[in-house]
C-alpha cells in the first residue's frame, strides 16, 4: 500500500496532492521520524506520475526540514520535530501553509468564512 495517494478528479496539482498526503501521513502518525520513504522512482511508478514531480515534492519537503536525504541511502522523515525549529522558520512554514490552504480553498470554490467555520467546527 502506498504512503500517499492522488485523485485524478481533484483539481489540486499532483505535486501538491503528494506533498499534502505525505504531511498528513506524518501528522497522523502513519509516518514517523526515521521512517524511510520510497525512492523517487518507486513512488513515481506506484502513483503513475513523472519522477520529476516526486523529486520536486521531496526537495520541497527537505527544504522545509520534513525530510532528510542521505546520499546513497534514501529519504527519511526528519528526526527534528517541527516545534524544535527556530521561530522564524516556524512562522515562514505557517505562512506558506496558510497560503496553500487558502489557494486550495479558493480553487475549490470555498469562501474564507466557510473555511474558518469548518476549522472552528473541527476544533470543537
């Protein structure tokens, strides 16, 4: 079974679906610090997408500190928890997350008020 899946009917770009799926798997505990991810080629074949798409996602997650790549070994979930990162990095990542979320919401036709209402409902 794949660590992530994509939905061809979703208007969200494939790379964003893969990244969102990996981040969700980490948040849900399905992927933990130190877990090895499939190689770029393996995940690309499994998801039937271009390897460059997966490589782009892995590179972005590595820049964000979510993944660590060990040359000749593979890519692993970072052992550094998000809360241990410097506050400026945390703030940058939060802003990027909110930007992506609002962009996804806008593309899906949701208003800001609808998104906030749903977030409030889930927090209750």
